[in-house]
């Protein structure tokens, strides 16, 4: 486990988000990224969450709809790693995983691709 305060962790998430390919993030419409300490249930086994409606499930979507959220949980990430390099890798994987859910890619397919 490593220790990183909320501000430093959020900066790391932003850095990793900036490193993602443009074609992965350019299509993110009405999505906000949020960093929280841990999930509402207090567990430490969930690293991230896509809270929204996948592109593949949208019919009428747009004006007036609240943005979808991709949540990255700080404390579970810090518990899961032993170094800053491992943390960067895990945050990167979490971002790709949750962005994939936005595009309608389910966990089964993510496992097949090695992202879950």
C-alpha cells in the first residue's frame, strides 16, 4: 500500500487521462470524471465505476440530461498497489475499463481483451 493525498491522487488521474489515445477520449460526450475516496458502501474492492447510459443503449439523449460519470476511487487503488508505478498502471487500466463501459463494452469482453 502507498499513501497519496486526495489532491495528488486527482492530479495523477488527470495525468493518466491525458495519456490516453485521443480517439478513445474524443468520443466521450457528456461525461465527467470524478475522484472519490471510496464507494458509498465503504468497500475497498471497487476501483472505478461508470455511472451512466452506454452509447449502445441511448435513444433520446442530449439536452437536459445530466452527464454520465466515471468515478475513480482513491483508497481502493492505494490499497491495491505497492509503488507509484503500479498505481499509475492500475489507474490507467481503470480509466480504460470504465471508458469502455461508456462505449458499451461489457465486462466479459473486457476480460477477453485483458482490461478487466
